[in-house]
C-alpha cells in the first residue's frame, strides 16, 4: 500500500481537485483506493456522491480512537473508491491534536489499521491550506507528498519558502522513527502563455538547487475548463474529457501521465470505462 498526501502551505491551488481526480483514476485503473479528507472544510467529502449518506463516522473517530474501523469508511459512487469524510465543521480537531504529544503521528498510526492495510492499495489524503497540527499529521502519514504549484511568481515564491519551512519543521520527526516522504511538486493550472512557461522553468531550476529534497514532476496539469466542469458534474475528469482536439492534451491523458509518473509500476495501464459501475460498500 502506498500513501500520498496532497499538501501545500498555500490555499486555493487545487489540492482537493487533484486528490479527487487522481483517486478516481487509480480506482478506474483497478486499484482499491481510500480517500481521507483531513481538511475541516469538507470539500473532498462532497466531491463525489456517497453511497451511504450521512456517513456513520469519519475523521473525528479515526483521530480520537487512533485507528480506522469499518464504520469510518464510506463508499463513493465510484467503484473501488471509498472515503473517510471530514466531519468536524466547527474545527475542534486541530485544537484537540495540538494538546497531544503524538499529534504528528496519530494519523500515520491510524492508517496502519488492519481494515486499511487489508483492503486498499492506495491512500490519498487531502489537507487544509492552513499550517497547523492537522496538516502536519497528514504530511507525516504520507509515503510521498504531492504538492500542486501554480506558475505565478508570487505563488512560486510562497510555495518554495513554505515548503522549506514545512520540511525543516517536520524533518526532526525522523528521529522518532517517522520518515518524512519525498516532496513531488506538480505544476498545476498552467496557462498557454510565455510568462507561465518561464515561471514554470524557473520553478524547476529553483528546486534543482534543493539537493533532492523537492523534485518537480515532468507532468504539467494545464489550466482547462474540463476540470471545473467535471467537478460541477461530480465525475472524474478523465471520464469527462477522454479526448480533446488541438495541441493541448486531454484531461484523461494528463491524469494518466501523472499517475504513471507517481507510480511507475502502473506505466501503460489505462483506466477502464467503469462509469456505470457503482460501489455498494466498503469491501470485506
């Protein structure tokens, strides 16, 4: 099982959209995928339709108990894709975590529960944009961190500085037996302009100087209306835009390239057309 946390110290960069679309693509490629909405603003929990509504339990019980039990997992209407919903609208969890000595590791240990290890091939965790104990717990739970970055000069600077601060704050946790995963930055919502391409190249050069702590993926997610349309329709973008005329690659092609780059063992495997299949519950 591989665990990805989609994180950024800057809000509004597309974390939830990326998490939802990557998770659904991996499910359509045949993997058993668990989403975890670790943001008190439950955008990921509302991205796809849920088979059971309201859910029995969610992130609050996971963190309070320190384990994932069956009741905390809710199937979505995407076959092979389940979710631990965010159920803390008043934002009590960050304050509760702040007072715990194990706050940085509680989600990591919870995701080692038998119900997760036995049922899922991949876990994707969405995070809050605000720095805090909930974001830290989600970051420490990951094998690989995926961080979307928009090719705008101010966003790029904030990403660089914020990412380095995050690494410097959490890397001491490695001394306690928790290894901070590598950071994979993905250039997200790139316009077809010379300025955007120059900034994207600058981002790559910037992180070359960070000695491998952060790498920039080759896959670039363009700024295209298909992603917003798919979110409105509550369907995965690779299903919404399978093909596209013109020089810009389709959303399906882009998301496949991203999945193959993040999980090289999937190279060449393509999503099946499972749009009429519905999940009926957490798998035994």
